């Protein structure tokens, strides 16, 4: 069991796209059925195409739209259809950037937001733990809408929290000089040893309350 979660190298692109598709606070998809293009996208049979279309629609959205408050004093126009409520939390969404195996988010003040308009954009790393918490908030309905599977491809499974260790028959020891000399361990065994040692160091630093930059070294 890993001391802290880590990104799965093979899913980095998918993780970045997911972080651009859902709200970082409440886990809702940033677009809903009130957008005709989204309603058309979720009717696609092919899950890959559906995911790509939903991501393209959500990427430009920089705010999780909240429920529209009804004005009791304003006379309601019966001829107009009532506006569909997205039901989001109203939080500003970051612009996600990938640098190697790291993801960073830049939170910019929205136009028209008088309180924060003069503020500099806030840039901070999106850690695997943060991404894991976001993905755990995504509802089962939204997972289906995005073209993922609740049984085989849940978003939180793209982040490693437990690393399976293969048994010795998968990584047998090798003879160094044609079978007569001493036997050496397989490369995989050495690498697993490095991971276990690094994991132990991270766990120790976490319990001792070491600064973040020390933990990041491992």
C-alpha cells in the first residue's frame, strides 16, 4: 500500500482530460443537457467518441454554473420555457497544464467578478491526492455520460494507491556468468526494492511532519 497516491503513467492524458471535464469542487460535469451539443454527444454509442466530445465541450468552461435563483418579484413569462438548472457549486475552474508527470492548475479571476478581478492568477500543483478526491466525487450517472464504465473504468482507478507485487516466479533470479557463478536478482526485483524503500521514506516523513519539499524528493 503506497504512503501517498501516484499518477498512473499510462493514464496521464486521460486524467488531464477528466480534470478539464468535471468540477474540482463538486465533481459534476461542467456542461449539462441544456446545451444541445452535449445532449447530442451523450447519445453517441461509441464510448471513446462520447468522452472526446464531452471533454471538448467542457474544456472552455471556467466556472461550475450554480442553480439560478428565482426572483419572486419579477413577473414570470409563461410563454418562455423555464431555464434548466445546472445545480453546480459556482466555483472557478483551473486551466490544467501537464509538465512531464506533473499536473498544474491556474485559477484565474472571472470577468465581471469585481472582488477578485485585479488578483494575479493562482498557480499550484494538482497532486494525485487532490485528483483522487475530485474523481471520488463524480456520480455514477456522470461516469456513464462521459463514456467510462462503473465496472471496468472508474476515474479513481487511474491513480495508483496500491501497487501489486508479482511473485518470485515472475521475476526469477538470473545467473551472472553462464550458470557457474553467483546468481543475481532480476531487474524488476531491484526496482521493486527501490519503490518499497522510497515508500518507507515517504511514510516516515509523513509521520514526522517533514516539509512538503522533503517528501517530494522521494
